[in-house]
C-alpha cells in the first residue's frame, strides 16, 4: 500500500508542478470573456477581431467557441465560471433568448454584459453588436427574386430557427418572397411535382414549408444532400444557406450531384468556400455580417466599459453587405446604405484584417 | 482501497491545480457549481457502473437523458403537472431499461448492439417529441406551473426560486443519497454478491442458483431510470434543452467515470465510493480549463491528455499494488 501511496503523491506533485507555468501566466489585466453559439469559421474571424481589440486595449481575452453547437446548457456554465472569476465583461452570442433571459438577467446585474450576433433584449445587456437580421434576410429574399425573376422552388437551410437571428433572417426572406409582412405562406403541393409538399410564398414554392434546421454544422451537408435529391429535375431552383456553414455544405453537395448548373445558391456570411464559390460563379452572392468587427467591437466596448468609458458601446446595428462576383454601386434600403463589394476586394480586405492581428 | 487510490490521487491533483489556478476558483460558489455538475454526471455513472459490474454496457444513456429531458418539457407543455411529470419520466426510463434488459436476456442479443440501437432510437424520439424546450417556454404556456417548477428546481438543483442563483449543490446531495443506496445493495446485500458473481462468471453464477436474467434486467431498469432522472435534472438546471444535443455523448462520460472509479470493463469489479469519485473527475477538469482560460482549440486535448495520464497513474498504482501484495 505505502509504495502505491508514495507513487501517487509523487506523481500528483509532478502534475501540480507541471501546471504551474499555466498558473504563472495569470496577470492583473482586465479579463474579458467572449462565448459563441457554436464552433465555426465565422467565429474564428470574430476571434481574430477580438484578439486585435484585446491587444490594443491591453486586456486579457478568453474567447470560447462553444464545443456543443447551439447548446445553451453548455454555454451557461462557461459564462457562470467567468462571473465567478470576476471578469471585467462578457459578450455572448445568445442561443435561446427566451429561455436564457432569466440567467442572463442575473448575470447582467453582476457583470457588464453585451450580446453580439444574436440578441436577448430583455436581459438588461448594455448593447447588441450585430446586424439587423430581419433586414439582412430581406436582402437575401431580394437576391432570390433577382435570381429567379419568374418565381420557382426555394429551400432554406439554417442552423437554428429558435435563435433570434435565425427567426429574423428566415422571416425576412419569406416576407420578401411573399411581398408582405409576417408571411406564413399557403400550404401547397409543388406545381409540377405533387409529391413535394411545402408552402407557397408569392411566386415561390418553399420546400417543406419551412426553413430546414440542421442544429449543427455536422448535419448541414446530409440535409442539403437530401433536399437536392428531392428537387432534382425541377426548373428554377434556388437554395439558400442562412448560417455561415450552410452555403459551403450546399455547394459541396450540389457539386457532388452535378447539379451546380441546375440550382442557384445564395449564401450568408463569409466562409472562405462561399467567397471562392462566388468568385468561380458557383454561388450568386452572399449577405455578410462582419464577424471580425463583432469580435473587435465586443472587446473594445467591454474593455472601455471596464475602465469607466461608455462611449464605445454600440448604438446602431452594423450594416450588412452583399458580396457578388463583380460588385456594384451602394444602395439605400430603409434608410441604411448597403454596400455591394466585389468578392476579390472583400476577400483581400478580410485577409488583411486577419493578418493585422499579432500572433 | 487500492482500486480508488488512483482516482483519489487524480482528484487531489485536479482540485489543487484548480484552486491554485485562480484566486476565485477555490471559492465556495465555484466549488458548489462543480459539485452540482459532479452530481449530475455521478447519477448516470452509478447506472453505467452497475451495468458494467454485471458484465454489460449501456450506450443509450445519453440519448435517454436527452429524450427524458425533452419528454419532461413536452409533458408539462401538454398540461401535466410538474410534480406528476417527474415520476412519469422516471417510469419512461424504467420502461426503456426493461426493454433493453429483456432484449439482452431473452433474445440473447449483445448489450452493445441493443443499447447502440437504443441510442439512435431515443435520440430520434427526442427529435420527434420536440425541438428546443425550456422552463421559460413551459411557464409561458402554463403560468400556473411557475411555482412548482421553481420548487423542483430549488429542491433538485439547489437554485434560488427567485433569480435562479445556485445556492447549494442539491444534485451532489442527491448523488450521495443514491450512491448510499447503491452501496448498500452492492456491498451489504445478497444482490450485490449476485451482481459481482454475474460479472465475474455468468455461468458460475447460474450454477450457484442466481437468476442471472432477472438480475441483469433489474440493473438495466435502474440504469435507464437514473438516466431519465438525470434528464429531469438537466431540464431543471439548463436554460433550455435541445433534442439534438441534450445528453449527447454522456454515456461516454458515465462509462469514463465508472472506469476511472475502479470498474473493470470485463465486469465483476467496482465500488459505490469509486463510482462517485470517478464521476467527480470530469467536472473539476472542465472548471479547470474554464478558469485557466485555455483556448477553445486546446481544451479537448487538455481534457483527453489529463484523463489519459490519470488512467496511466491508476494502472501503475494497481500494478505496483499487485507486486507488493
């Protein structure tokens, strides 16, 4: 027994000593926590922006991309542990606004809290950093209408229809297609394929009558494959991916089924594959947020707040942009100036932003 | 004693590292949070460990947790009172266990296969039942359930009924009570001796007059009922549960806890104290990586390597113990 105990103690001590370098990195700097709703390339861009702001403001950053996608029960323990650590501020991409409101309200009373990408406006958060998702959804709807001027078959893919951004984006697309506010569509069979059930929104038939929710990047490709198989052979088909990982998944499946020429793809966010798809003429366009700026502004605002400065809190939605192969002139939509950057220019700027972050 | 020495040493190291990692990490409110998570994982670990002791495996635990959590929300949405919904959900779990156990003992199917199929089936059931459910959405539809839900949350999770602040580790207390019961049956009654005997040698147990099939079915019922109870706890603790994610891969956490706690996957070995200690490891580790502020990309590596080192230390201790015996 005693040799075993000795061995245990020695190894225990060795492990404790091995962990000391990690402890010694502890600093007296203000600590800011940022937690996302899933792990995705989109959030890597936000992380780069957050790192840049942390370097500039000289604060310590803890950036967590949620390992369990869209799982609010996995997100809250991370936030709680930061509150216990006494961080100077927390930015969160809310997963389930309704059910997280109670916890986030409690947290907002203890720590400066801002929401980004996905809002929960009843929590007492200091500000929301993100686009107007409903307007961005309408921009997607306009792109669909432009791609299929005579109407056609549409399928919408999204990670979550429960999140505030998911709901708003989807409703924006549907309202634009139907030409009315709060459109719910009319249940119908497809005009040329009675086996395909869905809903009619104006001139557009929505496959299954609702956005296809995948719940995780891992499910995006199989879901796209299943829908592509069902719409194969139909004319005027447009597939819309509303979360960053959806357009690459649609593109990959359309390519593998040799359907690239048969379908129009419209994306959301700036995944590298999406941008390359636009440059290659395989994707019509993508409506982009600015994840780099989300990360940057979240940390900038919280770092300033921790130092008693409220001036960096964001008061207006961040404008969305529409990236196309050739770009185009600015347009004013509902009083907001919308830019139409050329994909090559947009990608170059994005890479420059990333390169500007010191490792 | 030797069997739990390794996991005890690992826990000492992890707690020491956690407490020295940050001035706030050792404060009671963080330790209560960690204990609560240990309680939740511990309850499924008890079930998994019992199944392992009788020489079986249950891969459906995580899916049963998820399905039960969703079922609990759906029942309340349909107008079932929260106090009535809890036993219904646990009964559902027991039925799952009865089905698993019967398929394994009557049809002589492999436990791995039966429970793997169960994993898919109950995850699918969870999806069919509903997408995302939470206390706020239930209360919105049934405002009269607000007080019963808050009462359950207070009693079973330890959260303040008003603002949801965690004030005591009710899940850990529940684990200790349940572990006490499991320990009593395992170490103080003939049933425990039957279970060890079945795990060591099913044939020998059968010749000794043990009703192997009945005992196995009972264990699977207990395991799935505990998983269902954990589903209820998850619903009461989490802001919301999602049918795709709730309890996802928790069967592996439960099996890991059981093995770290001294259960042999060959069956016939394990103690109630070991089960509790084994289940305590992962939550401390998760709190540690949160407090250290490790980058997202590094966390799975840190967790995996620490558990591997723990397992190696444990094995070395056992080998040395055998040499010195």
